[in-house]
C-alpha cells in the first residue's frame, strides 16, 4: 500500500512522466489527474483495515501532492473580499454635502 501511495503521489507530481505511446495513456492520465484523489480514501480504508500507521501516513503523501496541485481551485482564496452595497428604501440626501462643498 505504501508503494501504491508513492506511485499515486509520483503520478500526481509528474504527470508528464507517463509516456503517451500506446493508447495515449499520458494524455488520459492528465485528463483524469484531479480524480486521482479518489484513491486516498481507499488507501486510508485499507490502512484502517490492516491497522497500519505507516500506510495511513503514506496515504497522506498523495493527499499533500493533490492539495498542492489542485487545492487552490477547491479551497477559497485568501484574498477574497466581500463587497457590501448599500440597499435602502429611503433615498440618500446629498444636498448638505453639495452645499458644504460649494461653501468651501
């Protein structure tokens, strides 16, 4: 299971290393690259079933690799801001401001 986790992390990190020869396997791997994260719950389930801490830690390797590749698309950006607009049923009086500007 550790080897499968390492292989998955390697394919996630270096998808261009998969040859594009027979059956365009490299192109197919790049197409389904985000879906390789579905192997992580399987790896964690097998690690739990075998009660292997090493396998559970090894399953975190493809998780970290996947998050470094696609985490920015899934997790919200840190620079996002919420823009509030003033919605009111009463109109805003601008005349005191205009008169104050004209007086100065």
